């Protein structure tokens, strides 16, 4: 007869096997739990994907839940972003070649990030924004002369911003600001502008000198007139003083007398002479 063999299982082996199973199950559960959670960073939105297809659900920032292995989330930055470019070639109204440097602040429409991801993707700076900016710059600069682009830069910037927003309004991009940081012109144009500025400065200087000379001349005339008036007064005073001095020299100490009427004055004689004249004129008795 065959002998029956009794196999004794080590209790420690059972415990080890049980422990391994528990650990594996725990790891699987943790992995599943982690896979069902999606964290959207601040300043971003999440686009829910179901087996690679956009579902139309948008996740807000923070913790969000999804179905593990079936759903995924694409993160889209909705903060203000900056686009800079310095090699935008165009032509002005007077056919001057211009190279523009611009800085644009933009942001994604947070309510339509799902459509942005579905229709455009995440490389929207190169596929949408850059071509639109180049087109706007060419369209607006052609409306102004090169000199006007310098003197009306703020107006030109505003027109470019308005036109760019119109072009991107159906691309889910919003424009916050559009700034022209620099205009580069040809060497010939720069030389002509410099010569014009020099001529204007010389003209202003000549006008200033003319006004200065005119003012100085008026001041000189005023001073000369004042001096002449002062000299006249002085001469009159000297003449009066001389007359008085001569009168004093020739005065005999007696006050002169006048008589007459109807506006006719005659120098009179003193009392003694008058008495003698009256006595001699009387007839003898």
C-alpha cells in the first residue's frame, strides 16, 4: 500500500502570503484612488477627455474626480500671457520700410478652453496669434506715413489692438493690451528725419533770437526815452534856477507892483515916485 504523506504548511508562510496580498491590494486601491483624482493648478482650467475625446466638461482649479483609465484631464493656462516680437516687417503709406517691435498681453477665454483645445490645440501662439499680429501690423501701418507712425504711436497701437481682437474673437483669445515698443526705419529715412529736426531747431532758434533782439530793442528805446525825459526835466530845472539866480542878482530889494484891468497888467512905480508925479501934475493955485 502506498504510504500517505502529510504535508505540513508553515504558519509563517501563510502569514507572509496574506501580507503580500494585502499590500498588493492596498497598492492597487491607492493607485485607483490616485488615478481618479485630478488637481488643476491655480490660474488654469481642466478639459475633461473621455478616451481621448473632448467631453465639454471644464474643471476649475483644485481637486476634481474622474474615472480612472477612461477619463483624463488636459490643463490649459488661463492667466495673462505675454507675446513679444521684434521682426515684424511692413510698409508705411509713403512706402517706407518699417520693422516693428511689439508686446501683446493676452489670455485664453476661460469659458471656452474646451473649444480652444478641440479646435486649435495648445500651440495657439504660433498657429493663431503670431499670424494675426503680423497681418494687423501690415494693415494698420499702410494707413499712416512713416512720420505719422512716430507722432501718432498711441493711436496706431489702439487700432492694431482693435483689429487683432476682431481677428481672434472666434479663436477664443482675448487681448488685454497691445504696445508698440519700437519702430525701425531705413537709414535714409532716419537721416532725413534728423535733418528735418535740425532745420526745425534752427528755425526755432532764429525765431527766439529775433524775439530776443526785438525785446532788447524795445527795452533800449524805453530806457532812452526815460533818460531823455529825465534830461528834459533836468534842463528845465536848470533854466528856472538860472532865471531865479539872475533875478536875485538884479533885485534892488523892493517888491514890484502891477496895476491895470481887463487882463492888462503894467509894472507900477513905488509910492514916492507916484506921489511926486501926482504933485507935479496938479495946476498951481
